[in-house]
């Protein structure tokens, strides 16, 4: 009996970064909720991806009175 135990996420398991970056480039700034709605993924999943992109310098995160906003430049 073989058990498929591939712990690595497959590309379909996470939203493509190119799509997220394209949205941010088009709008220049978007809140996490809007990105999640456009990509049709959970807010938590999108926040994780956005934080990873911010960590490597692809985007910038700003805290506003309404919550967080992600920016491209």
C-alpha cells in the first residue's frame, strides 16, 4: 500500500504571486480583503503571501486606520 504524503504545496494550492503583483500594479494600493476577493482565496492565505512579498522587498505594507494596505512602487 502506497501513501501519497507530499508535504510540499502544489502550485494550485497557493495563489500565483504574479497575479497578486499584477493587481497591485494596476491599482497601486489595495487592502488585503480586496486582494483576497479578487484572487478568490482566504484572507489568511493572501496575507501570508503578501507578507512574504513584503519581506523580500517586492511590495510595501502600510498600516492605516482602516487596516493594512499593500503598495507597489
